[in-house]
C-alpha cells in the first residue's frame, strides 16, 4: 500500500481475498493471517492481501466468527458523519425509487449488508423506526448513526417521533453484546410513550406493537406477495396458517374472499389479528383461531371434505443453520403435504420459506416430493421473493432468503 493509512491492518488468506474480490463483505476468523497495528475491538481495520493489496475497510469483531465486516472497498473514503449520512440518504432514495412514495411509509429502510450497514436492520413503521443491531461495529456507531436516520428522513418531510431498539436477540451474544430493548435517546426528542403505532400497507391498517411483536413488530418482506394472494382470493374460502398479525388473511379478506380463517399458535398474535380485522371492518369475513398448524391440518383431513379452496402457508423459519436443514425440510413437507391433501382439485396454495438455509432448490425438491405423496400436480402461477426494500445482492447469498410460490393444485 502506497499511502499511509490510519487503521490497523488485517491480512487475510488467499481464500479470504478471493471472497472479498468476488464481492462478499465478510472475513471469517479462519481467514485472518495477522492483525497488525493499533486495533480496537469494534473499530475499523484495513483488510489487505498477503501481498499488501488493499481489499477494503471494515469493523473488527474479536468475539465473532465473522472477524471483519466490510463497509467500503474505496481507500479514499473517510468514515465521518457525512459518509454515513450519504449512506442513509442512498438507502432512503433507493426505497422511494423501487417502492414509490406511498409504500415507503412502512418499509425496511436498512437491510444490513445489502445496504452496506453490516449487522444493522432498520424498519420504518409510520412515525417510528425500529432497529436491530447485531454487530459490535454498528453498536458503537449508534450515537452517530441513529440521529442521522431521523435527520435524513425529516429533511425529506418524514416525521419520526422515536427510535425503538429490538436487541432482544441471542445473536448479539456472539458479538459480546447484551440483549435488551427500549427507546434510543434522541436529543431534543421526548421519549415516546407506548411503543405502538398504526401503519397502512396495501390499503390495510394494522396496529403494530414494536415492543412485543415478532422480530421488529411486523413482517414487511411479504408486502407484494400479500397483494398476489389478494388477487386470487375473491370468492374463495381461505385458510391462513401461521397468520401472526393476520396480514395474509386480511389481504385475502379485502380481496373479496368468501370467508377467511386465520390460525396461529400464539394467543397474543391471534388477538392482534382480531383487532386488525375489526380495525379494517373485515371481522364479519375473517375469524381468528389459536391452534397448532401441525395438529390442525391432520385434524381437518380426518374430518373429511374440502373445507377450504385456498390455503396459505407462511411459517416461521424452521431452520437457522445448515445443521438442521434436514429436519426443517421434513417440517415443510409435512404442512405442504397436508395442505395439498385438504385442497380440492383446482384449489390454490400459497407456500413459502423465510430461511436462507432452506435454499430454493431444496425447497422446490420438497414441494415436488409433497405433491407426489399427496397424489396431486402443481400448476405454478407465480414464483416470488422478498419485497425490493429487502434487496438481494447476488454476491452475498445471505441476503437471498424468502421463497414464495403460488400454485393451483390439479
């Protein structure tokens, strides 16, 4: 390196170099050859090849198997407030471009590595931002970055009354961070009261509990997949499994379904789904039921007949590691097989997986096997992915996680 650099140097193996040159932003523990200079855990380091070639700059984490997370590959970058403000504006302008002015009222504003904010998630729910910080470098950057989030949005006429942190995630332990949740203190901004707000998505209103809801309070990645379900739902009897706050069920009901049954194992989620149905005047069409889907589907099959002609399967991630993919595949196959058996010929199935480790090929293989065992054929209507506010970087496979299929069962 010709110029004098202000950061410690992390030299990586040829394997690590190839990964970075290929576009991946992580350096794993086993790819580090040496760490030289005055480094600080959670601080910035330059990553270089064994020949001294500059590869990028990123946050060091001595507690994590992901030892460095790159934030830049440009040796001329200066990582000051102006740099991070540009990054936030770039992320915000991207959302406005790909989703339109109306849909950015509730969207994923920052999607970690896909927006070059490694380990950081920021969701916007109307006038609240909800964050999840999973890397030490981002944790240390919060006092600078979080006020910038609010500033950039308010400069564009978007009122933000608070930032709520959902750091109640076990992954933080791997970074040496504590779990917890609560309001982030913003200067000249009084701490909001109840951590709830109301959003509008696809013309449907939702009460969102950002303190107690799953993840950050609401799943934004299925926004346009819900629209696809709504288009098919008219006149149909719909069963929405793993409904959470009722989002697919509500879209089906608004789309003209004859009747919708929304099911979730969580009593609190079911109650919130009921509240959302009442809020939208859809409670006469939509009923909500607390039940375990793995028990409910076999029971419905035993009762005989075809009580539903459209079934939606939107389960939580059955696997969060490669070690448990086989077990997850069995779980996915079980519910899909049961749903295919329940549906009449000509019925419709929406099915998905939100696990990165359940790769598309494996998921498709599972669906083929389920259809074979159920004695049906699948006529594909659409194959979809996550909404574009969760952008997929082709060189970072971890950003590609949601598989969504619409079928007619024939």
